C-alpha cells in the first residue's frame, strides 16, 4: 500500500537537493498529482522526466517561478489548484535562499538582499498557506515547513537566512494554533546538515561528505504527509533524530 496514494502535493524548491528527493519519493509513494516549483525550468523538466520513468501517467505540473515575488506566489497557487483539480492534501514549503555569499555580518548586509531572503524564506510560505488553505480545509491536509538549527540559534554570519528561519518557526507555531480546531495540520522539520548545493555554497570550507544525503531524510516528510501522521500537529521535528519513537501513538 502506497502511503500517499490519491493525494495531491505541492513542493517548493523542488529542482534540486531535498525538494528534488521529496518529489521522487512522493511519486514512488503514490501521489495522484504533483505540483513542483523552482526557479530553474530546465532542472524542473529534467526532474519531471525522471518522475515519469517512475510513474508514466502521474499528473506533474512544473511551475517555473521566483517566490521572492508576491505576484509569482499567487500565480503558483493558482496554477497548483488548476493542476490538482482544486484540491490540495500536502504543502511542503521547502524553497530557501541563502542570500549573498560569502555570508556577510548584519552590519554589512545589503538591504535588498535582506528583503529578498525574507521574501523567499518567510513571506512566500505565509502567502502560499494563505492562498491554498481553502483547498485543504474541507478534507484536511498536511503543511510541512522546512526550518533549520539556524532558526533556533543566532549564528554569526548566517544573517537574513537564520532570521528568516526564526520567523518561519514563529509563523508555523501561529498557524498551528489557529488551525488547531481544523483538519489541517502543520509541522516544521529541521532536516539537519545535508549535502546540498546551497549548504556547500554557504560553508565552502567544510567537508560535505560528512553531511547527510537528502534522500536519507525524506521518510519523515512521507510520514507527516500520510494518514499515519494525522495525529501529529504543531511539532518541531529533527529529521536526523529518533523521531519515530517520539511520534508513536499511544
């Protein structure tokens, strides 16, 4: 039995790294439809081709968009609803931008870059939830926001990225409280150190082979999106921890 059979999902930041692995995993787990968002149309088309090799008849909508623009976010929501027959079961807010590299201290942080990081990492998830909630509210669904340890500890040099993740955690808590009496659940996941292009760019002097493969942390995203995870609400979870024991029913 496929854990996500019949569900419609939207994944942002889907062209590479964790988002790409989630798209492939969700396809294997039986989703009925996938809307995939990223800035690179070429990478999205390559991903879609790989998905079709797994599921030749899967409904895949690729949406080339810059989530730093509120107009683009609204377009993403509209295209998603059209592609998913007006229904959404899973929303994964994974898209992030690190900002300028080498990452400057706040004293030297360019204001335009600061705004852009917050727009992509914080404002876009807020607007996507706001625009797509009506498509989830009647039948319920799962919203998963991707956070970071930089959203709990203020590391020097992580600037707007870390601040955006602090904001995302607060946003997630507030949405969770406001949705507590509905069938829409929201949780946020810290995937931990992963060997991704963004992480390599952020910490070029570190050894990326010491970091986890993004494919190794997708199981928690499947669990929370599935009916098995319906009882988990308003939780901050670490993908590389012993989360299964923590989330065990009973």
